[in-house]
C-alpha cells in the first residue's frame, strides 16, 4: 500500500475535462488496489502569484499551499496531470508549483552542493500531460520542453524516479479516450 497524492492541474474548476477524468481514473484504480489516495485540484485553491525572489524565499505560504505541502510530505508517490496550453503547463499550475516548492520546504537553503539540495527524497512521481497535437510531434519537434522542465524541477527537489506519459490527440475518438482511461486506472492500481 502506498500513499499517493494526485495533483490535478486543469485551470478550470468546472468538471467535464478529459484531464480531470484521467486523474479520477488513476484515483479509482489506486483506491481499488488498497492505496491511500489524496487529490489536489489546483483550480480550486486560493493563492496569489509570486512576484519576486524575496516573496519566494521569505514570505509565508498561504493556507492552501501549506495544506498542499502537508499532503506532499505525507505522500510516497505523486501524480501530476495537466493539459498542455501554448506549449507549457497552464499558468495557474506553474504558479502553484512556484508557491509549493519553496526553499526550506522542497530545497535546502543551506546545501553546499546544489545538486544535493532536494528535501523531498523518498518520493516518486508520474507526470501525465494531455494535448491536442500528436504526442510524437510534441516530443520530436518541440523536444517536450515543458515536460522536461517539470521533471527536472521535481528531481532537483529530490523526487526520483519521475516517469512521464504524454497523451496526444485528446479530441480523438471515444474509443481512444476509453483506452487511456483504462491505462490510467491500471497505473493507479500499481501506483505507477
């Protein structure tokens, strides 16, 4: 049994988005297998965007971020699900990670070696990204830059391994969507 945290990063709090259904499928699979599963819907949180390095380093995080940090500390495995917007994660999800992964929480303020500064060791992660374009095009033409950036940020914070899944052509036929929902359910069962 693992303690799993799902971070659902669609910026629209209304339900009905495919990326939300993927997160729910993973959650159902995890619970079905006996894992303890918590979920954060980033669009429902209340936090400001950070506007300076001083705010990031020294300002106390808002209550919703402190609660998210507590959930992250309790987790052994983290699943991050979000849609690709303009080639990157949605702005609210980026703002969430800037608030969440602060010095003193995710990275050490005092580490002499910046590559050993991660404070979130002992956790693994799986990042799932959806997009309208074919996934091979995103990987080959764009180099999956936003996915690589988030993966490296998580690894820098000590989270390893970080696996990735890219789901392209989300406006595909219903059968293709159903296959992806089944795959996420299966991933949840094995906490992968």
